[in-house]
C-alpha cells in the first residue's frame, strides 16, 4: 500500500526543504511539493514535523553470549526498541569464539536475526588468526555481504587479538576491500590494573572505571591507526569515549589517514560519577567498556562530532538485566559489560545536540544515519530521503516531549541508564521499508518484518593511505601481500 507523508520538511544530511514524500512498494517514489495521494493510500500528517532518513545504529549486540550471560534484548525486542526510537536499521556483530569458524558464526547470527523487526546487517569479528580465518574472510566479504571486520584489543584471554593478528587481519581487509573496526583499549594493561585494584580491595563497579583509564584507550587507538596506515587500510574506531582517542583520530585525519570514530550516546551525556553511586545495582547497571568518563571528555566528543573528526553516534546496545549484573557482586571483573540505548539514541541526541545548538538538524541526520550509510557502502539505499531509496523514514516532532523511564520502554531490561532524562524531540512515526512500524506511540512492527542488508566491498582506491604509499612506492611494491 502507498503512503503519503504530507506537509513536513524533508531533512537530509545536506539540505532541508518543505516537501511531501510518497512511498510505494517499500521505496521512496516521489519527493516534492503538493503530491497527490494515490487511491487507497494512507496519509500521515507531518505538519510541524521533519521527515528524515531512519536512524542506523551500527553497533549492537543482541542475544549475545558475553561474559557468561546472554544479553537480554534479542533481535525482536532490540529492533522493536530501535523502531520506537526512530532507528530503522541496526548492524550487529557476528563473534566467533577463538578457534572457531566465521562461517558458522554468520549462520548462527542469521538464525538469531530471523525475528528482527527492522532491517539489519552484520560486522564479523576476527578473534584469532590462521589460514582458516584468512580463507573464510573472503567468503564473508564476497558471499555474505559483510564488508567490515571487528577486532577487540581488550578482553584478554577471551576475544582479544594481539598486534601480530591485527597486522595480518588489517592487511587481509585491505586486500579484500573491507574495513577493519577496533575496540581500542590496551587489554594487557587493563588486565594488570584490574588485578591491582582487586588486590587493593576495590571490588565494586567503580573499580571497572579505575582500571580502564582514558590512557589505555588513547594508546590503543593510536596503535590501531598506525598499524592500519602501515598496511594501507582505512580504520573505524568503535565507541570512542575520551579526549585521548578523539585527538588521535583527529590527528590521523589531519594527516590524510582515512580513520573514522564513533562516540556512543551514553558517553556523550553520562559520566564517571555514575559508578560512585551508593547503590551497587545502580552503578553495576552502567558498567560497560570503555566506561563512562570524567565529564571533561564529553566536550571533546562533541567537538569531534562538530568538527567532523567523529562521524557516527551509536549505542553499543548490549543490555543485561540487574540479575545478570549481580554475577559480579564482590568482583567487578565479572559484571557483564554492556548497557542499552537503542530506543533512546535519537531522542537523547536531538535533545542534547540539536536543542542545545551543538548540532544542526542536518548534522543530526549525518551522524545518526547518512554518514554510517556511506561508511558501510549502503548509501543512498539507506541514509537518504531520495527517490529510489528504501522507505526507511522517521517523522520527527521537534516539540514532542517525554521523560525516559524503564517503566514505559520497549527494551526487555528492568532499568534504563537514561532514567529521568527529559527529551524534547521524538519520532511521531517510523517507516521501515515502506511499512508503518511505529505511529503515535503504537508499535506496529512484527517479529520477522526485517530483512538482511548485504553490503558490497569498497573500491580499491578507498583503501590507500598516506604512510602506506610512502612506505611502498619507492620500492615499487603495490601492496604488502599478506599470507595466512
Ligand atoms: O561493554 C560493552 N561495550 N559490551 C559489549 C561488547 C563491546 O565491547 O562492545
Ligand atoms: Zn567494544
Ligand atoms: Zn560493542
């Protein structure tokens, strides 16, 4: 059925104009003034509203077995929460255990995602290295439509990879036209600092933050940037949380390196004081890696977004219930790491970013949707209000208000780290590939409505970097030919 969104202002990352939007067969059929509604079309009144590309959250962990617990929001409830907050596509991480197959992990995640209510894609994690991984990476890119590989530089003894593995994997990414992603924290140092704090009797959630200071993130971010540059690969740094990491990325970009940075909505508005709360549950619910930072780091992240050094705001949605968090009573190292945010990312960013004048509404579209669509090579199918694009749209009411509360959320956990946050600016309607998924508080999306979005590899020209050229050109070598 056709849908006409009438009377709003279309906001893309590069312009805003008054226009109606006609949707038919899952895509945008027309954008223009005074469009006629075809017979039988549903009409959504967007008077006083903005019509924007649906949000894309490139960093989620739904139904993820991590630190002995399975995250509580699965693909059904995670994507329903997303749609309620204006996000129409998520990108989750397939994470094979070290020593196991990427291909099996991909099948496992496809099975879990069958109940997704919104569209979704995947990144693949590289958690170990040998010929099998080298070979399977090609299948992942060419057959499965995954053009991004994640590397954990932390979680020693579990998912962490060392510099040798980073070097091999980044090189392989460059060969395949794929992009490496990093969780940038120095896992060896974190491991040692965790022991030190435990030995000194710091066993509560505040020990989590103390043992992961900004320096471990800054160091790892710099290291990953240099390794990527030496093999001629771009780099995407997930959950950039502190000044040291933001500055490393800004420096790299100023030097011509193709490096991207992704702050989370949590790090933009919540700070380290949360871990000093007198109630253990309250503080433990906020344990994630990297941890919330001292407040001064938030200004650096906002600066990064405004200056273009950081391009994407994500959530790293990995939600554990209070009961699951309590596994870590007496030893903060066992508190499952992760928080939620899928439902709240767009309203909180609008409130803290656009309403304060830090971001324009076009920049809001850029950092919630268009930039990541381009980085992941799915633009303009996703990330644009344009004829031919998927009809993933959010009708945004900039005057609507709500106070965030776990009591009224879609997410399946029993708390919300943004509890009490007053939002002005909310979705009135969310459309997912031309279907109304959410309208005036009514969640209509069903499990299984979502589709898998495959992504093509990047063209070779996009993966060149400055140092790589300098290193290799004089010797006439086109590319470091990595072997398994
Ligand atoms: O604490 C977090 N971020 N949990 C999810 C796993 C990860 O590191 O992204
Ligand atoms: Zn991470
Ligand atoms: Zn994550």
